[in-house]
């Protein structure tokens, strides 16, 4: 069986960064399905943190309808991530509503109608594809396990909002990540955080602090930008009002940089960490991979290949080595979102360039492919709002 896996579509993003919403950009993916037996959508398929679920569902419907026609009776497996955890939450609640449920296994294969009304609707749109739901992951092959990867936030040393949220919940519940040994441990500290964010977004659009824009802005201010250059630039030539605005931004940036080490120290003293002050591009890669390796070890995945997403960074790319890749056992499926803050001017060069997928065949290691590598920034850039 040939299985293609993609992750982090974020369909319904208010920024329009979800490239698969556009027909011309999903064409390469639909063409790639011609010679595979199964497609796996590896979580964060929908963007449910930006606003009401109905908005994301409406944006996603044309994609699923095209997908169903392209697969034509073959299998579509969908799992949930942190941005669309609400899709699987009803099933998680029901399984323990009357009796103590059995331990959450590494793979539950479920009928969409048994999980949630939203999954049932998606399965209807994707007909005639045969749709199943897998959570928290899927054994693609006896030696290949695939999961979204959001459990890694419990071990991340980057002080992201997600990391701090689950760290605070672990501290509150007295369940330190150092003692985690099963999927239930990860769900216990992450599901309450996800449920709160989903509730905030249920009736209206969320602000930058919750939809990720604020996090990216803070990260860039702290020196982590991988893009093609500063968004700022010299203030000369600006109007007086623009100069004042630029100066205020500079002051806020300097204040953030000065306060950041103190904030990290306070977080660690409070028992929410450990997190570090290094937010460089290299550390972002290492921290994510080390955290995912920790999850794999605690879930008992042994020597299996582990395909995951979540960090949006495809890899390993040619020439990338290092112990954090677990001798090639970790492979990241990247993303299908256009985020210029993470991209260079050179087409396809950045590991955050959208359009990555992972092919798993009957034997051999999973293979990373990149389907939009030849697309330009102009082609990937979201159209103006309302266009």
C-alpha cells in the first residue's frame, strides 16, 4: 500500500495563508494522488482557533469535495491536531462519560459518524472516498507511526504560548511531563487548554494573542526571523506620524528583548519550564526534534519511523544531519500554509515552504516530497481580503 501524508493545512485561516483553499494550488496534490492507495491528513486540517467552526468548515468544503473525487473510492484517513482538536473532543468526552475508559491506545480507527457531527459532514463532502478517523495517530506500517505531533509541546524548550499553556496545566494538575508514559498523560494536560481556546473562538474571531500572529511577531522581535529581510527599515523618508509609530515599535521591541530573559527565568522558577532564551532558527529545529524524540520514547515507539507535523518545518532535507533526527527515524511532513516570516526569497529553499508531503511505500524509509517548490511568492501569497 502506498500512503501519502500531509499535515497542517489550517483550512479556514483568517489570513488566507491556507494555500489548499485555492484550486490552482491544490492541483499538484490532487495529481499526486493518482498513484497512491491512501491519503492521511495528519492534523491541523482545519483552523478552528481563528473564529467560529462554521467559517472554517465552509472554507474547507471545496477542498474535501475535490479530494473525494480525486481519491475515487480509495481511503482518506484524518486525525486531529491542536488547532482542530474540537473535531475529536466529542468522542473523547463520550468514551469516559459513563465508565472509566480503557487507556487511550496509540491508534484508534473510528467511523466519522461515531466521532463528531463535524467529521460526519466532512466524510459526506469527501464521498466517494472512504473516510476514517485515527487518533492520536496511525500505524501506517508496522514500523511507521504517524501523528500530528502536538504532544511535543509538553517537552519543548522554546517558550511558545502552547508550551507555556500546557506547562501551566501540568503544574496545576501535578502531572509533570517528566513522568509521562502514555497518550492519556498528554491528553490530560493538553485537552483542557485546547478546549478553552476552542470555546473562545466559537462565537467570534480571536485576537493575535490566540491566533498565532502575536507569537510570530514576538519571535521576530527577539531575533528569530528566517525571512528575506527586516520588515522595518530606516525611518528617513517617512511622515512625522509614521516616524513616531516606527519609534514606538522600536521601543516596544527593545523592552521585549530586555524583559525576555527575566520572564524566562520567572517561568522556570514557577515550575512551568524548563524553557530557554535561545529562539534562533537552529534552536527552533533542534528543540522541536528533541521534544518529538522524547514523545516517541515515552510512548514506546522504539525504532519505528515517526512521521509528524505541527512545527511546520519539513525535514530532514538533503544535507541535514545530526543526532536530533534520530538517524533518519524522525520525518516532518511540513505544512500547507504560506508564512513569509519563515521564508527566504529563494523559491522552495526554506524548510517552511508550503507543499511538503511524505510518501510511505510497502518497504523502505518514508520519503519527503515537495509539491509546490516551483511556485513563486506571488503565486502563494494570499489574495487581498475580499478579492
